[in-house]
């Protein structure tokens, strides 16, 4: 279910954001946007036949290389073939340590107490710019990517029928934290949880995580 939520996130990206194209293969969910940054040229849901996997990987990477952009592959335990990571490394991609998925039931769940001076808001179009500023600062993205993320996440968050909801945390009126909820595939998927450096260590990120979880539990 966690993997399915990840794949749904990128399908929303592919369907909602103008200029993003799907790589024409049925055995991967691969998308290329008009940006060089690899995060915005994702590959997920990989189901390649082992006999043809190397050729398929070369083809998929070739689409990105033809555009002069980087490409990130988002893997999971259901990816095929089982040795996909080794094959990607052999094709020249940089391997990263696995990030384990975490989950818990939301029934009878009580959120932890948030800092008393924290205000958590559901992000509408009026707050979208603040949300983006916090996200870019929290994750250390370059300022040159700010407008790109504003466009991409705005299209995803405000498209008709979107399963995405964004949250913003303010301390003393200053925007310092963010989170995203993706309600799909039977789970409340958590994305983009971040806190600016000056506000860390106060439970703000925990509170923004809990806000998204609570919204998921109510849905």
C-alpha cells in the first residue's frame, strides 16, 4: 500500500502538471518534465521482465539523456526484477541506502500535543507561496527551483478531484514547517514533511506530521 501511494503520487504529477510526459512503457511509471532536476523526472512502479530488463533500463534512461536531464528511480520491494538495484548501478545510476516505509493504524490514534504557539493551517491558494518557501528552505533546494516547485505542487494540489492536501505550520506568525497528505490506495500517505533550521527540535515537524495523519483519519 505504501508503494501504491508512491506510484499514485507520481501519476498525479504526470496527469496534473502541464509539460510532463509519460515514458511510453506499460511496465514502469516514468515521467519526464521540462526540468533537468532528477526528482522531477521520476521512475516508479518498475515491473520489468528479467530477460529484457537491461535493454528496458537503457531505453528509459535514453529518454532522459535525450532531453539532457537527470532521472531518479524510486524503488520498493515489489520492483522487478529482484536485482533491479544492481542493474541500475551497472547502468550508471548512483545507489542510495534504502529508506524503509513506516506505517501505523489511525484507528484510536491520538496525536501528540503540539507546541502551544504553533498554528497549523490547511494550505489554500493564498498560503501556497508560504508553503513552497518553507519546503524549499527545509529541504535545502536551491532558490532557482522555487518557482518550479510552486508550479508543480500548485498544479497537483489544486487540480480537480486531487487527493493531495498541504499543511503549513506557523510559529508566532512565521512560517516554519510543512507537510503533505496524499489520500489514496487505502492509506494516508505523508509527503514533504519539513521544518526550517531555526525551528527544529521543538516538535514542530512532529506536529505537522500529526496534522496530516489526523486529516487522513477524518477522511
